[in-house]
């Protein structure tokens, strides 16, 4: 195919494969821990980091990384203060991040509006090899952490009280997970866009939960669905000349509808028999 003769498409496909590992693996835990809004919150907070970077004339990725890590830690702290109302932390940080971003963008008098727009929507076809390498290293780190922390994270996800009784460092694990999620979002934002990165993390997980019956099966299916959505979305965006991030998200939504329809009709057929 002609598209594979372009170096930027090769970079994009490799990056898409790494994201297909990173996003679903984190997304499964986010969904199972009922923290789907965490990804959305951190992606919105990242806008403050991007705006701050342009405001003080520093690489926005660095300022975003700092802001997102601080926010990830703050989320866990606020959640511990309001244990029965965990959604409070996401509401506070999401609105606060957007407020800071809007103020900083206004103070910047719109001089970097085009650059900020690139971070809002992302562009997987404009990434460089350094970004691809960073994605690869992050994917490797997440896989290693999953191998070593799978059991304690599994217990923490499904029964926090049992995890506490077993002596697991609950707060440390939760903060580590939040920080890793924040770092992953920061790395993926220039590619997927701040407005779409949460969907790319959550949708493969929700689709795979309809396909797998066990935790391991759900994790495997989520990565497979991630590969299908990322690669097919990237190819479709090239053929149709549409924004890659938006096209990938629409592919995931289509798969979500398709899987749920199949599940619905399967249940109806089983009831009739």
C-alpha cells in the first residue's frame, strides 16, 4: 500500500501499536475501579500544563507532566478526605484545571492558539522518533509493572478492605497507579489529543468486558481491541483524510455499539431456547 511508503505513517503505526498496549492495560483498571473519569480529569487538567508551558515559554510536555503528576497525587489525597464521595476530587480538579488553562490562554493573548489546538486534538501523523521511543519505553514499563503488581492491584481493585487486611500498601499502590496513568496521558496527548485520549483509554476496556469472562481474558481482549481500533482508525484516517484521533475514537465507538448489540441479541436468543 502507498501509505506504508511514507516514513511518517511508519512512525504513526508503531506509535499506534504502543498506545494499543498502554491505553487498554490502564483502562481496564480504571473501569474496574470505577475511575473512568480519572482519565478524563487528568486529560482536562493537562490543558493547564500545556497553557502554562506556552505562557512561560517552556516545552509544554514538561510542564504538563509536572501538573498531571501533582494532580494525580492530589486526586488520591482528596479521595481519602471524602471516602464516600470519590467523585468530588474529579469534579474539583477537572473544573480547576480548565479554569487555570482558560486564564493562562487569555493572558497569553492567543499567540499560541494554533499550537494549543494541536495539543487539544493531537496528530499521530506528526510525531517524531523520539516520541515513538518514549511510547515504547512507557509500554515496556507498564508491562513490567503489570507482571509484578498484577496480584496486589487485582486485590486492591476488587476488595480494598481485604487488601488492607493483607497488609498491602493501598495508598502507595493507588498513587503509583494514578501517577503512571497521568504520565501515560501526558505522553499520548500530543498524539491522541487532550479531548480524545480518555476515550482511547476507556473504550477498549468497556468493549472487552463484554467479551471476556475472566480478568485475564478481559485484559487480553482489551489489547486486541486496542490494536484493531488504533490501526484501522489510522488507516481509515489516511484514506478518508480525516483527523486520526477522531477517526480512531469513532472506530472504538462503532466497535462498542457492535459488541453490545451482539451481546443483546445473544442474550435474547438464549432466553428463547
